C-alpha cells in the first residue's frame, strides 16, 4: 500500500507540473510581440481566445514629419484604454492587449475588426489591395482614423481606389444603423487630437470640417468606416488626462463601441 501510495503521489505531482508548464508556455506565447521600434512590419498577434480583439493594421507608409512608422501612432495606449472601456461598458469578452496585423498575415480572416491610423500615408501593394478587398467582402470591418486635410484625403482615396475601384465613398447619414447600434449618436462634433487642442483649435492640416464616410458591400453593410478630420485614438488614449476634455473622449468611446458592435453583428 505504501509503494502504491507513493507512486500515486508522484504521478499526481508530475501531472500538476506538466499542467503548470503548459500554462506558462501558453502565457508566454500569448504575450510575444514585435516591437515597432525595430522598424519591422511583420505581424505579431496575441493569442485570440476572446470574443473580440483589437487588431491594428501594420502597413507601409510615408513618414513626412520624422515621427516614425505612421501605423503605430498612439500604440498601444489607444487600444488598451479603449479595451478597458469596452470591457467595462459591455459584456463582450475582450482581449485586454490587442494585436498587430499585416494584410499578408495568415490569421487576417480570424479578426472581424481592423483599425488603421494615419491612413493619409497608407501605401498598398497590388497583393495587399487584393487581400484587403477579400477581407472586407468576406465580412471584415475596417475603421480608419486620424488623418486630416485635402492632401491626406487624396492619398487615402487613391489607396481605396486600388481596393474597390468600382465602389463609391459615401457620407454616412446620422440615422444610419452604425450610429444606433448601442448609442444613438446624432452629434457631428469634431473630435480633435491633443496637439491641435494645445494650440487652441480642433483641426489640423486644413481639415476643419469633420466627415463620417464609408464604403458598403452589396448588402448595404458598411465595410469601411472613415473618420476624417478627427482623432479618435487621441480621445481614447487621453481619456484619463485632465488636459483632454472629457466630452470629446466620451463621444469617441460611444463611436468606438458602436463600431465594435456593428462589426460583430452585421
């Protein structure tokens, strides 16, 4: 009996150690990420075991002002703040960290939501344009943010033409379902970045009129939500800064939650 008990105890201990090993390995792999400081645009994904993960698009873009790769603006603070709000204000089970994703990544189609920032500098290869088109037509949702003025609009519109030469960009009306998914939003307030606010204005690069635009699929679903002459990312990121007005952050969060729920239900 003593020998059998000792063998049983050792087996149980080994089983616990093995289980602990897999937990540690799984946690380590889930937190591996490529630093944007390296200049690499290779995809780095957190393990997506949740209902929703914030996926940020890593793309090639022109850096015109020395601030580094444009895709990483406000990363990762914008998404970590937004995800905390999403978890608090809804019952959606969220990945608390988010993910970085290239259009060439094999897991692209596992993510229903894709966020692209500073898209006035967006550059797409023919292959990337094809992948983005396929992603969106298969049910993906792209939200673009933080670009301003006619020059940046022209650059972005050219990239969109590569993806959808046959589809038109439209102004999204205030009574569209995307603005009524969770919150009824009928405001057309320009949501500014922190830098222009410090200069006493809400606009930059001549973009003083905010626009909510989009591209739809054949069923009428919005595939691309375009926030032009606005900076939602700054409003998420600085929600806990006394320097940034609470009203802008609150509105930016309402837009974001509507976008997330729209992407998950349409």
